[in-house]
C-alpha cells in the first residue's frame, strides 16, 4: 500500500460499478481504517421475497475480492442452479441471481426478518467477508426508486434490468425518503472526514438517493471537509449505464459540466477526465475548482492511478487550507 503525504479520513458516496472500481484503487492508496463508504440503497428490492441490495453487494463483493468483474454485479464464477430450477418451474429469470449471491440475500432477509437493521446486517456481512473498511447503507429504511418514464412509472429494477433502461426517463421518486434518516454512522463519518469523495456514479439514481436522505446534502454543504466529485461522464459519454441518456432525457447537456452543476451547492473540487480539459474554464465558477485526471478505470493500474491523483489533489488542497490558517 502507498500512503502519499499525510493520512486523511475519507468518506465516499458510492453507487454501483463505477464507485466499486474507484474504491478498488483507493483502498490501495489510503489505510483501510481511514475510509468509510456510504452506499446507495435506492435500487434495493424484493426478489422472490428476498431483500436484494445491488449497490451494497457490488461494493461488498468488490472489497471481498469475489466480485464478477465481467458483469459488475454478482459473485465471480457463480452458478445458477437455483435460477435455472426456478425457470423450469415457470418463473421468468429476468433478474440473474446466482447461487452464491442467493446466500447473501437469504442471510440478509433472515436477519432483517429477525429484527436486525440493514446497517447491522451489512456490518455482519463485512465481518463474515473479512472486510475492514466501513460500509454503511445510506439509510436503514427502504426508499425504493421509482422511475417516471414515457411508459409510465416503473420500479427501478423493472426499468433498469427488465427493460434495459430503454423507456425515456422523465423523473424519479425515492419513495419514503422524506421520512428516512441517515443510517447510524453516516452523519458521524461525514463530520469526521477530512475529505468527502463523490464517486464516479450516476448522479440521478446512485448519488441522487444518497443526497436525498434528509440531513446528508446539508451536511455536505456545511462541511469543513473538502468535498470532491469525480465525473462519471467522459467526453460526453458514460462508461457504463444510462447516465448519458438520462442527462439528455432530463434536458441537460451530456457532459461533465452538467454533472458538476447537479452538485454545485456543496462541491469544492470536481475532477474531470483529461479528455475534458477544455471544459475546465466553464465549470470553474463560484469557488468550484476543477482538476483533470485519467478517470477511465479499465485496468487495476488505472484504478490505482486515479485514486493516487485524487488523494494528491486532496492533499494539495489540505496544504493550501493549512497555509491560509497560519
Ligand atoms: N443487472 C443486470 O443488468 N441484469 C441482471 O440480471 C442483474 C442481476 C443482479 C443480481 C444481483 C445484484 O446485486 C445485481 C444485479 N444486477 C443485474 C445489477 C443491478 O441491478 C444494477 O446494476 C444496479 O441496481 C444499478 O446500480
């Protein structure tokens, strides 16, 4: 592990695959005990009666070293005996739950049913998987995302997996978010952080629900920590998933600049890909500083390099702030 300069406490806001890739690099750069990951739960849903938390599990499996790198979700090398049998029984196998993945959902559902909170189950899954990094669900209460589309209002996984994000999006509702509370440790980890990193995740369906939990966005706005976001859009394209099409369908320019605008009320620093260097001048405004870095994370080396550059940017920023207070 490389520890450049001073050690800092980092809280990361994370969705699925893009966040998991970035965190894979980040854990090689900062000590694991300095990192807390606050994860979106808006895409959680019930599958055959089981409580499935796709983004939590993507982060969990990634940190446990068992994630399926080809799909970005599920367990590497998993088998699908249970799903195949369900298919034989006449069930539509539209949502591909593997056998080892199924064990996670059985474990989680059993403990939730016995009265554990989602945070407690998640902590226990971390321990069972040998993970020392803190993984926190954004909230313990279910806040399922509804996607308003040209084909009507759809549950999130219906839109995302069954319909492959094809209906045009008109907006989102995170059901029950107004009365949801941040999970234990969420506000505390934000308050204790020297830096908060918004991972390169979809701003609407991955980061949006986290920011929607009462108290989180205001904590970021009022935070003395440096708040940095990494653009999930490179050169007007999203590497994976519907970020680019959603930006367009919701009337935004498809660019890193549009993502920065969604976060501008709480952001100190925005990292865009080197390919988007021409946007820097346009995005820099109202005190928001913009840096470029190689944000495409196709290899392990690229994930580590992006994390190294982001931590370096944060350390430079911390150095500047120390200089100002002297
Ligand atoms: N995404 C798919 O596109 N197809 C699937 O069959 C699928 C199964 C699946 C099973 C477990 C899990 O944790 C995630 C799964 N995902 C699947 C991914 C997931 O639904 C989405 O990527 C996220 O909800 C968006 O972050």
